[in-house]
């Protein structure tokens, strides 16, 4: 770490008594807080002082206006030759004295301050284990629905909302330590928010409890940590504290759409397909309300998490349930809906229904049957160009998908695919993104199919790992098809790769 001096303009001799007085002042400040210690150091050198962290930026700054200069000096000491930079407690202490302050005095202040910061850091590390256990307990209280008890433990602040992040990756333990130091979590209200961090079931969970507004500070920290440690993250919220479990599940669902190119994904960026805004609002909302009428909110949320994560095991992990429980509840929902949820089209239509905007209650016609009854899932499929006549979610009412805007969107998404790619992609989506059974039906090697899918992703410029993206593409292929897209029609060129069974 580079060290500059300020011997330009010394203020005269410096003796041992000055050193004792300086150390005493710094020690008394250190017993108060890190911020007081940095402020005292700045006062003693008649300049400014900053403790800069590579992730958090300026941890403490005196005066506050010096924060940016301190962070820059820590990153590029050669650009600040009159500043002193010393490592301290995992960060960098930057001192810039006044021209009249002697180099010897500045060095003594810097060394003493850095040593006291190390002592404070070691003391904090000794208490960290107990604090982390407390954070884990509070997070579990929130997840169990005991929001009032958790808020009382947080100092009784008027907290109303929570924003949840769930991070995974091999370097999650190291990221936990870095983020803990950067966030400096406490149980006392700080800037109208309190941040809880814990590792739950192998994941790093960050929950920012606040009073309705999220200033984005934690999002910026989580984003930098994800980039630095190669983690993938999902984010959900702000949601009311009572909906903590929903936010927790939604964050896990969002994480399944994260990629190295987009390491942190908000929950509202998935499951809200680009197709939905193109649909006619009133009939779309009425149809969705009628379809979902047999389901309670908990069943709807489970189905939404399942469809957004793309598999039952992933949904079970997100919901904190066993895979068997999730399968049983999906079967019950399928029975209530009267739909075959193993059908890819039914799943895509169900995702549209779950993400539909809320509609006003349907008017009653006097017989106790509202208008929504006439928009039931078993719409007249004879007028639906997309359905072969199946009831329930396999058919949508006329006027929802068969519009010019929807057809233009579908053509723009999938037109231009070569016949072999279109047929292969259609088959793969029909098998719910399972390569082995799709390759078997296509009579090609799995490696060949994988290569074709990569070509599809490049041509479409879409992330095929995202279940909601796959649902959109499936519907676009159905809307634009001019034939059956049958695997039997796959162009063959001979050889083992294209061998028929």
C-alpha cells in the first residue's frame, strides 16, 4: 500500500508527550465508535480521514464530503501523494493532513488509528458468531410469520416492509463475511432500515427490513458482491413484512433466471412475460379470474413458483417443502382446474392466468352466475385457432391470443428459425426442457440436440434456461406454426447423427 508524506511545511518539533496525548485522544474516541475514531484522527491531522472498503465504499468519513476522495485514494494511492494509506480491519485508512501538520505526527496518528481499528475489528469478530446466530433466528421468525416478535427484537422500529435477496455459489461463505463487514448490520434502527444476513440451507439470505421505501444501498452492495464472488442471486420486494415467506420464495424463483451475464434478477422481471401487456386487458383478466376461481391464494402461489422455477424439485427448494408435498399439491390443483398440467400448452396458459392483472368482480346476472362464469376455462375451442378442441387451460377464449399485436410479437420472436431448429425446439419444449426424451423422439444424439438448442438461443437472443421465457417461446411457436412441427418431418441428411429408429 503506498504511503505519502506531508513534510511540506512542518509545524515544528514533535515530542513523546505529544504522542501520548494523541494516543489518549484516539483511544477515548475508539471506545465510542469507529466513526468517532475517524473523526478524531481527522481533527488531529487538521485534515480529513476516511476508512474505505472495496465493497462498501466509504465506511466512515470525516468530513462526509471527503468520502469520494478517500475511496479514490485507497484505490489509486499514486494519485494522492500527500495522503497516508494504511490497511486497517479489512479496509484502507486514508489520512490527508493539513500542509502545516508534520509528517511524524501524521504517521503516528495513522499508525495508532489503524491499530485501534484492528482492535475494534477483532472485537467485532469475537461477537460476530453470536450476532450471526441472532440474525438467523430473526430471519426464521420472519419466515414463520412472527413479524411482530422480530420487529420487537430489532428495536421496535416502525418497520413495515422487507426486501429479500437469496444468493448461491461456491464462494457464498466468503461473500457472507465480506457482505457482513460492508453492511455493518446492527439491531438498532439505522437510516430507517435494518439488514439481516444469514446462511440458510446453504444459501446466503439478505433481508432488508425497512419502512416502505428501499434506497437501493443493499442492492448495490449485493450486486458488487455477486460480481466479485461469482454468485447468482434473486431479489423480491419490497413486500409487507407479513408476506416475508412469499418474498423468500419469489427470490428463489428469480434466482433460477440469473446467469453470469445477469447475476441478480428481480422477481418482477420474471413471470411477467412480454406477451402479457399485448393481451386485451378486460377479457384477459376475466378469463384468468374464471380459470383461477377454484384455487386459493396459497395454491396459486405454489403453482406460480413451480412454473417460474421450471421444476418440482426447484419449487420445493424455493418453498421449503418436500418434493413429494409439492407434487401432491400440484396434482390437487390440476384436479381443481380440470386441466392436464403435464401439457406444455396448459402450463403456458396457466402462467398467463397467474400473471394476469386483477379485474373487478364480475357482474351477477341474477342467477348467481357472474360474467366470469361465461369466461370459464372450458371456452368454446371451436373458435380458438390454437386449440384442437381440448377443454380447460388447453383452450383460450377468442380474442385473447388471436390478435394482430400478438401475432406480430410471435413472428418477431421465432420467425427465421431453420426447420430443423424449429422442430427440435418445439419438441424440446413439449418435453418440458428435458433433453433426453426430446432427443429420443427426434432420433438424434443428445449432443446434437444440445448444439441445436444453443443455436436456437443465439438466433432468438433468449435465455432458454428461464422457464418463463420457454413458456413464451412455446406459445409463439404455436401461434406462428403453419404445419404440425412433427419430429417425423425433421430434415435428414443420413449418417448416425440423424439415424431413424
